[in-house]
C-alpha cells in the first residue's frame, strides 16, 4: 500500500493549496448530473490505490465538493485506476474488464445522484464546506493569476508535505488498523482456502460479500483475488461483487467518512445505498453472464 498512501498524502497536501473555487470549477456544480459524472470520471482516471483515493476524497469534501460528488468519486475509484484496469484486463480479459468498469461507473453515478437527492430532501446533512463560485469566475484566468503569485520554494513544498500528513491523519489511523487486521486474516485464513467456496450461487455470492467485508485488502490485493474468483470458481458476478463490496462495506472507508463528515448517518448510508445495487448486478452477471 505504501506508494499509494504516500502519493495520496501528497495529493492531499496539494489540494490544500488549491482554492475551493478551483475544486468546484473542475468538479462542476454539486447537485447536478454533470457534477456527478465529472466526479465519477475523476475517480476512474486518478491512478491511486484505494487508501490514497480515500485520503483525496476526504480532502475534496473539506474543499467543498458535494456529498454526492464525494461518494461517486470514492465508489468509482478503488480498483479503477489506470494501472489496475490494465492488470485486470490481463487477468480476466477485455470483455470482463470493460463490463466491470462500466457497471462500477453506473453504480457510482446512481449512488451519487441518490446521495444528492437525500441531501436535497434533508435526510442527510449538506456539506458545510460548500461555497458558491463567483459569477465572473474564469478558471484559466484565475489559475494564471494564482500561479504567478505562488513561490515554488522549499517552504511551499514543505507545507504540502505537512498539510498532507495533517489532512490524512484521520484516514491513516484506520489504514494502520486495517493493516494489522489484514495481517491476522492472511496468517490464519489464506485466500486459497476460501476461493473454492465462491461459486456462482446465492450462497457463494453471500460468502463473497461477507469475506470482502471482513478482509481488509488494498486495491492491489483485491484485483488478483477477484480474478481468481472468476477464473477458478467460474463466478464473474462474485468477482465483481468482491471488487465493489470492499468499497461499500470497508470499515476504513466508513470510519473515515464518519470522522470527516462528523455523521454516522452519512457513513452508514454508503453500504445502505450501494450494497443492494452490487448484489443485484452480481447476481445478474452470474445468471446471464
């Protein structure tokens, strides 16, 4: 996980240097379909491991991204980085890779829209960090002005590192807890012992969801395990569920969201909104795939 965590910390530090207006301009206006699509695309294209993505997602919330955009970004991201997508292609073939990619983006967009609707109805609290863009805001003009005022010296880069660690602190504590738990599970429950139980049945799908919830694996580790579920157990739906359930039920993600938003309700709505979609699509893939 180390490289993803380090790059995630640096991204968080750099985001601290970017004014909220620029983040809002790049992601689009919260509460809109285009804003959700932009956040989903950003999650897919950003080449980070799931822990690095989580740090960046929490910083986006602090910089004013809407709740729906943050959720779409997180749900679309963990295994969809460019490098991991290529690895998945090599392991399971282009057809399954592109199917998983498209379906994960569909879940991200739908979930983001649901979260925006829940916020609009008052069922979930709005991001208190949100700010409206000035009417005359022009991205490139403002970016040029902002860059001309920056001094790229040792102090600037030192502040990036310092703010990166400070902004990632609440995520890092849950990451380290997950590392310890993952080590215990891998010591006493080797992956080979449960791969054979992941057959294309409802019981196999249920076990997949359960194991993905308990097993704290970074995206680099989940991709080959998911490939084994597809190739060895012949259960492509379970493979998709393993990749996606780790996102929606991951306790590191849930606890980080709770700490950042100060809301248990928001954190617990993540699995509540996403898990039914994942199970339904996984079952359909097993039956019709």
